[in-house]
């Protein structure tokens, strides 16, 4: 349930009332008329109706630049909704604007992101080298590289080139920083045999592809349904940082073959997260507001899904070829 407050010119009150009636919102109230000619209106909207209501309200905003819409979550609403209404709300997709706001923050290339990448890289490198699974999991949960990848997938769904460029840049910088720092650690850290934790990130097979696809889909689904707690499990299941760190450490040690294996695992995870995210966002109906933007976004979605799919097929071929050579 969401509490929506709209402030528009008094002449637009009838339009807002018609929108409220059209979508059968739970409650609609007209507020007092202000001295500036603006009137506030309050709507109580179920989660499964919030996106179409907001889309309709934005059409009003297009004609009234001074109009404002504020959306607030509702902790409790009485009387309680029926069981059927509760099920519909539970299955509802998060509002596009709320989804965008949350994901866009994770795509920002700022000091916080850089510090998180460096700290998590150091933690992951120590855990991998010392074969400490608990420390590695701790680095996974920080997961600074997962956010921009999901942002790129959302940008594809919305046809938002700005978000896609921002996410691609953030991901690239994060990977370069992680590989660079772990390379230095691999050169200067005195350790003998490759630990099982490190070795595990140099091996990739078809089960790695299936795991990455499932985890990427779970990550996108958790965002669209608001179940953010699920992301913690996804961060561990399809962690992008450990193979990135392993790539750098192996390069630092001069273990080119093992570095290639880690790089291949990283590429598989990145491709699968984006491919699965694209598919889930499409199936959940995440798209731009206007029809011409939808058409452009759908075209971009098809292109990027095909690109990711072809890339994944190439990676699978390389995996199978490496497996055949190892036999």
C-alpha cells in the first residue's frame, strides 16, 4: 500500500479524481485549496496499482510543470485488505521510479564505491590466499560489483543510455581496481601452494553457467518485488569479486593458465547476471512510460539479449574446449 499526495492547479482536480476512480484506488480525498491556486489531493493506492496510477499522474505533470507528486510507504492500513487483495499486492512489481532510484545509487562511481572495492578486494584476497571461507564470504556480501551490473540490466530494460553508460563505467573501474590491487598482492604476498579457495575460482564448467543464470534472475526478481533480503544470498551465490581477485592474484604469481580460468568464470558471471536480469525485467513488465520509449527500449532489449546470449554461447564453447583439452 502506498500513500500518494498530489499538488496541482485546482483546475486539474477533476482529472486526478478521474484517475483515482479509473484505477479504483482504496481512498481518495481532496485537500484544501491554497492561496497560490494549488490544491492537494491524497490517494491510498494498492501496490499492484501504483505503477499505472503514477504513469497517469505523470501525464498531468507533463502539462503542469509546477505540479508535484510524493509517494510514501504505508506501514499499516485499516481495515485490513482481503486475502485476495493481499496476494495481489505481494505479487506486485515495485514502482519503476522506486526501482530506478534504488538501482541508480549502486551505479554511481564515487569515493564510497572505490573504497568499498579496495576494501573488499583486500578482504577477499586475504581470505582466498589463507583459504578462509568465512573471510571470503564476508567479501562477497560487500558485493560492490553486483549493483552496477543490475543497473546496466535495468538501463537496458528502460532504454536508458545514461544509466547504461554510468553502470558500464562503474563496473569497468571496479574490475580494473580489483584486478590491479589483487595483482600487487599476488606479487608481494609470500605464499606457497594455491589454496583450495583460490583453485575453486579458476575452475569453470557448465554448472557455473547454470548457477550464474539462476542467481542473476533471483537478484533481478528480488529488486522488482522489494525482497531485498534475498540479495544477500545472491551476493554469495554469484559473487563477482572472488574470481576478479583470483584473476589478479594469479597474474601477479605468473600463473597465466589459472588466471585465464578465473577470468573466464568472471566473464560467465557478468554475462549471466545481465542476461538473466534483462529477461526478468522484461517478464515483470519493467518498461518506460510512453509508447515510443517502450518501442525503443524493446528494440534495445532484443539487441542486448541477443548480444549477451551469443557471448554466453561463445563462453560455453570455450569452457567445453578447455575441458576437452584437459582430458
